[in-house]
C-alpha cells in the first residue's frame, strides 16, 4: 500500500535516523575505496506484494548511503549529482509489474535526487518503450510533475557508433540529453545471459539488442556499458530486490519468484551484478537446480566488464555494507 509523504515527513526521513551502519576504513572515503562496495537495506512487501512509500524511502536512502559511505541518502545523492545535471533513470520493465522496479522505489530515488538540487524537469525516468513503463505501473509524463517519465520509443541516433564488438544506434536520451545516468533493475535470472540486473539493463538503450545474445551476451553487455555514452555518465546502480527470480527469466515466472526483501545500491556496476549472481546461484541450489555455470549460462560479461575497468567482478573483493 502506498502512502503520501509530506515535505515534513521527507525532511524527517532524510535527516537523522537514516544513517548507514558503521563502515570500516576500507569503505570510507572516495575513489577506489568504493570499488566493490555494495550497500544493502531491508525492504519487505505486504501480503499484497506492495511496499509503502515511506518504507521505500528509508530503504533506498540507507542502501545508497551504505554504498557511498555518506552520512545519509540525501548526502549520498549530493555527492553523485549536481544541480546542473540532467539525470536519466533507466528502468528494467520487460517482465511487467510483478518483476519491475516498484514505483515507490523509483520515486524514493527521485526524491533524493531532487533533494540534491536537480530540478524535477531534469529527472527523466525512462525505458525502451512507453508501453513497458505503463505496464510496470509508472505514470507517463513529458512535462510537469515531480519527474518526467517516458519511453525511448525509437528515438535513436541516426548513425551507429562502435564499442568493442557492438555497433549500435544509442538512444538520444543517453547519447545527447542526459549528463548523469542511473540503472534501476531487479534481481533475476536470464535464459541466455545468466543474470539480468544492472548491467544488462543498458541493452534497452541500443536499437539492435537482438544481435548481441551469443556466448551468454559476452562481451556485448560489457561493450554497451563501456561506451562513453554510458561509462562516462553512470553514477549509480540500484536494484529493487524486494522480489527476485532464480529461474525462467527474463520474463516473469511466478513459480520461480522468491522474496529477497532487499534494496541494493552500488557505485560499482560490476560488483552489484556479481552480488546478484551469487544470490541467484544460492537460491538455485536451495531448489535443487544447477548453478548458472553448470547450466551453461554463466554471466561471462561480468568478468569482461571487470577487465575493462568498469568495476570489481571478483566475489572475494566485494564488500557488503548492511544498512
């Protein structure tokens, strides 16, 4: 059940009481100190599968604070975004409402970005198509409101550009319009890539993703994210892990969905996908299924992305910071 937040509520929730748990020296500070750091906060749904806006704000704030080492979600957002930015928030809505980022989670992130000084008209929540956003329960809006929300809807660059093994026309939102980007995904299995979380979400900004699914989508996922249009602008990955899916993806399969009850954030887009891989393999084992590697669909692109310097892919180097 969603509930409305007043400005007084927002100030209270963003202030004291939303500090992340104590961080060790390795996770304080900036630069490389945040590589491999994944912030995790609890967020459970009610019996109808819904979350309250106030609970989502607390969880998103705490996860981002934990990921960045900031004192609060508001302080973390101020580190990541400036008032002059145009922020694009790419959602993963292919699976429909049961396994897409919840509106309450998305709007919690928007509130933090707004608190960092970014005007509402320069916060754009988007997906490959407006239809996918509507199916996921997001309101379409090209003007007004607390944020804009619309699909790419075939508005791509007229000419392709290359990155590694890909040659694609990128969405003009990403190539030209936005100065800062956020990937907001879910934690789910993918029948070819193995994992669909934060990195593969960026397949939704190229005009020809159907060409790039061989070899478990490797190196193609990493090549898309390594393009300067994304690599140079990507500030944060946020995963709505309230519900996850360990098999049968990328479409929603109710029989394989499970309550993970987490919101996960990282400035390291590789580490957060490596974390999701570990979670999915653990759940698969509990249900008597082979690991993703044993099933011949390991997310190879994670190691490739790490090789490109996009983040940390070695599970032994990933630091979970619980909020």
